[in-house]
C-alpha cells in the first residue's frame, strides 16, 4: 500500500507567490572554515554542520520591468541600438537551507533579507503565508 502524503518537500508558494524549487545541493563549501560553530549549528537539533541548499525560482513582483538593448533598423537601412522595456524574468531570489541531521528547513528571502523557520503548515496545500499578519 502506498501512503499518499499531502506534504510537499518545500512550500509550494511563499506569501501567495508560486515558488519553483530546484534540486538540493549537498555540496559542502569551505564555509565551515570561516563560519563559527554557532552560525553553523541547527536551531532545532544543535548539529553543527553545513546545511543542504535549494534555490527557489519566483516570478518577479507584478508589473516589474527590465530593460534590454535591441538593434533596430531605420527605413534607410541604418542600424541603431534602442533600449526597450520588457517584463522582468523570474528570479532565483529565495533559498531553503535544510539541516542534514533533523531535516529542519530555514528559508531566506533575499528580497527582504528575512529568514523563516518552516513549520508543518508551510508544507501544506496553501504554501507558506505570513502567520503574524492580521487582515
Ligand atoms: Zn537539525
């Protein structure tokens, strides 16, 4: 019998925005030589180790634009570069760090530079939503 779980590996959305998570990177960098034991220690189980990292791809904020250079040609055949505005592309600007020992996840939103400890409901069908916001 196969047990079907509604728990996702990581939140399917972040504050209502869809997140597409990449593969877990298990590579250990040289961070352990630079960081202190306190910085590397897991808040939940206390293991001192470098976490696995997965980057998430998010759509840019609604309506955000970026510019690109496009070569255009005048009616007389002369080429010139023109700057044009195009919709911004999705960005890898959020990442999850998973403890290798207890599996605890901490997500860092690089847009706001905030870190969040994930809780059980963050893995559910509604994704992660701000729990301290009152509507
Ligand atoms: Zn841990």
